[in-house]
């Protein structure tokens, strides 16, 4: 009986290992980690560069999330949350200050009122931070190296992608696309947060996924 239990435990461990270290999951972790880093270091960028870099990351993030395997939780305990309300509000304030009057955009899809005529406005910053909150919790849990926690955080992150932050992503991407190509970033209508801030310090990472011709 003990031998059967050990064999079952070993098989479960091997299954979890194959899932959490699969190529699609590892690549998603890499993109999610970079997105979180950009959100957290927003003050290091000129505002136009920040908008443009985020616009480039979001489609890749959506694509990688779409490739995640559908997995079921294996542990009974709830996952720990790492992003506190204070963390969220501090980063939200930074992004709001950076974007200023450009933070608000008209929402074109809201499942609660999609058949109504009411105009809905949304915040670029809030959408970005809503995505960040889920991804940061996932990245932190994944980094622990506990395969059960990694599996369950993956299951939760994928579920939230389907039900919540995936829609946030496609909504805010439209706003960032408009900001990037409307001309204001090239003409300097948005002032840099720091006068000596680098225009973009993640160009090498972006080139890795997009290639120099897509910069």
C-alpha cells in the first residue's frame, strides 16, 4: 500500500514538473515578469517611451497567456497575495501622474451595459494596474519553486486571464495604440517624468521578442 502511495506521489510530482516548467509556461513567466518590472519602474521612462513599451508588451503578454495549459489546483490552501492595497495605490498614482489628461479613454465594450447607449470612460492606469496585480501575485508565487504552489498560481492566473484581466488588456491596448500613433508622443505633448530619464532602457529585451525592425 505504501509503495502504491509513493508511486502515485511520484507520478503527480512528475506531472506537475512537466506543467510548471513547460516552455509555454516559462515564456509566459518571462513576459509577465518584464511587464511587472516596467509597471514598477514607470518613473524611469519618458512618458511616450513608457506608453510605447507597454503597448509592445501587451500583445505578447496576451499571446503567451493564450498558450497556457488549462490546469486544476492541487492544494487545499488558498494562495498568498503579495500585492497590497498600498502597493496598488502607490503605483496607480505614479501612472496617473505620468499620463495626466491622457489617462482617460472611452470604453467601447462593457459586458454590463453593452446593449445600452451610455458612454463609459475608463482609466489606462487602472487597467494597467489591474493586470499587474494578478501577474505580480502569480510571478511571486511561481518564484517560490514549490511545484504545487506554482501549479495552483498558474491555474488561478489563467482563470483570471479568461474572466478578468484578458479583457482589461485588450481594452487598454486600444487606448495605448491611439496614444502612440496620434502624434502627441512624437511632438512632445506629454512631458517626461524625469528630465534625464532614458527614452527606453528595455530595448534589448523588446528586440529579443520583436526584432529590431519592429522597434
